C-alpha cells in the first residue's frame, strides 16, 4: 500500500502521523494545526509529512478505503475534507449515505463506491499497516505523531509543534 507523503524527500525533519478518520482529536489536528504546519514547514522544505491510516472502527476503515480509491494526487485534499466534515458523516444518522454524497464529487458512482469497499488489497494493506504500527511502534491512540522518531500523542497545537520543530531545525536553512 503506497505512502501518502507531502514535502521534500530530503527535508531535515520527518513527521509520521497515525490517524483514524473517525477520531475527533485527529480532526482537530487536521483542521487547526496541519494547515499551518504545511505552510510553515512542509511547503518551505523543512518537513516531510507522512500520513498513515490507523482506523479505529469499521466506518473509519471504509472511509480510509474510499480515500485510497481516489486519485492519489487528491489524497490530502480528500483527507482534509473528511476531517472537516467528520461530524456529519461519522456521527450522523446515515454514515453510508453521507459518505456516498461526500465521494460523489470525486467521481464515485454507486458501482465504484461499492467496488472500492470490496478491494481486498486495500483492506488487507490498511489493516497490516495498523497492526505494524501497534506491534512495532506502540501506536494505540490517535493522533500519534513521530517527529524524527520521537513519539508524541494527541492533537498537538501549532505552538506545541513549533516548540518541537525549532530545536530540530536549528542551524538548517
């Protein structure tokens, strides 16, 4: 299963995020912190950001699979929008109907939506990644960030991310 990455491969800092699309703390991080992190650090070549799926429930797994069936170039846009609209699709009366409506502008038909959810390679790949994160890296909560290998849990604020990144970037251009 391919990695979803933003930023330069040779950036001095790498951040790996493990997140579940139905996690409210992940939604907070993606709406309040990630846009500034992207503008200040990713877009300037200082940080490489890797998003890894860690679905906590069947609904998160379904949304994850659907996001991986969209054009890979749209992955971060789709993920951002899923996080922004999480309240309506993840906690509404009819999550499947809401997800169908959400993915329609991304070119999904009834048939392609259903077909995506049957893709065993995506299903197995996402769950294998989740298992590896848990067993090898001790991920058991979302969001969990690894910043140059150091583990941080919770929806870090912009100030918290700045405080972690500044010493790591000291002396870099």
